[in-house]
C-alpha cells in the first residue's frame, strides 16, 4: 500500500477517531485505526463495536492495500508539521521523519460491523451548529444505568427530548423530520456525536441523518465522515403528558447573577444531595440551601415577578444550575411555575420539585 494524503486532514481525522478507538479492549485489533485503500477510495475506520466511524479521505493512491495504526502512532502523527504524509507498507514518511508502523494486529481480523445495513430512509437535514444546540439537552440524560430507558435521547417528529425522571429537557426542531416513529440514541452515541461536530468557527457543515427500515440503526453523515450507531430498543416514557399547559407565575431575573449565586451555594458541603428551597415574594427570589453540620445559606435576588405565590419548592441544586446554564444565551432567564402540577419551566426544560 502507498498513499499520499494531507497532514492537516489526517490530523483532523485522528482527533475525531480517538473519541471512539478504545484504549483497552478484549478484541485488541479494535485499539487501532484501520486504513483501507480499495476501489480507488481511501477509507479510515474506527470502531468500538457499538459505534462505527468511516472517513473518506482525499489523496493520491499509488498502490492499494490496508494497514493498522495504533494509538501511539496516531499521537505521533498528530505532532507532524509537514503538508503531506506518505503511508507506505510498514512506514509513514513526513519530511525528514520516518515512523515505523508497529505490528499491532492482523488487519484481516479488523471486524466488518454486522449491524451496518442499507439506511435508505432519509430522516432529516440540518447543520452542525443546529445539531449542537439540540444536543445540549444531553445534560438531562440519566446516569442511573439500572434504568436504561432513561440513558437515551429521544428523537420525535418535532423535537429532541431527554429525561432522568427528575427533569425534562426538550428542544424543538426547525427542519422537516421524516422519521415517523420515535427513535432512541444511547447516551454514548449522543456524547460521541457531540464530540464530532463543529460548534463554532467558520465551518458549519450540512448534517444528513438516515435510518434503516427497522429503526435499529442511525447514520449521521457530516462532510467526509459517516457515523453508524445502533439505536436503543428501550421504550422512552411519555413524559410530555405531565407537562402542564398553563403556568401560574413567571419570574424574570438576570441569568449571570442567578448562576453566580448558585455557584456560591455549591460551596456548601452536603451529602448526598444539595437541596435548595425556592420561593418568591416582594419582587425577590428567596433561596435557602443546607449543608452538613447544620450549615445554612440564605440568598435574596431581585426579579420581576408576575403573580407571586405563597408556596415554596424543594429543588435539587444541581438540577437547577444545569437547567439555567443550558437555557438560551440571553441576558435574562425566564422561569415559569405551575403550582398545581409542582413543575418549574425554564424555556423548553422542566424541573420536577417536591412541593412543601
């Protein structure tokens, strides 16, 4: 095998591939990037068996073939500063440097992933920036592995949604979604996809999403990359049914000031959960937090309040901070409260408190 490719493009691929190549796996050959040159195409492949990334690379082909590059070699390539790299048989040539490729496994043992099928249903087209904004709801995915149906992100016809049963995060989509039934992506796929897309800068590539007819696999195509992932077969709860139609009270306050106060409260040591008592009256938000050894902090914060209420709510401090942090980027944050349902709404996200 002999190819000549762009150093910068290869380094960009390595940065993304390292998000999925396992550092340690019982199938050792997976601890490599597979470079496969055939049918006049250069493909670079990385997988952990659950997710599978294929990069289609531009370059000059002198001889077809395939090889494996281990993580140590990939990290060395990431430091090269020449314009082009030559991969030839068992070595990599870059300017005055030659890297010997270690015998890191039999390339013929690199698996063809059995779940890759013909994903012939085009779900939707969006952009990297919009997809990144939709994926911010991953903060509300449950970390409790005993409830796998909550370790997922649900894609519905008109929205993306997550819930850990204590909060609900929801983002409406602006594009036409042709996936008729709800599909679920596992949190590992969500985190991987989020690490692969541009969130800022000049590049904002088009993203195309495809699914197979049985809704068991999803594919994201971004520029020269395709991410193949298994869909979860869990059943996501109908959390939208508990979202109230009407809210009694609306509170508007400065987002930065509120986050600063929540960060201050974070300094209280507590075990296992930091609780926050929340109420509002006389044009102020009142927050009380408890720490260990009978420590208590009270904070008042100016706010515009439409229809003050006399009740108080006990909230999980972390859930409040995460929800406010992941709200839109305006200067102010608008919080709506449903007294009867006991639910607090921030933009499209919801926190379920314990009413006292």
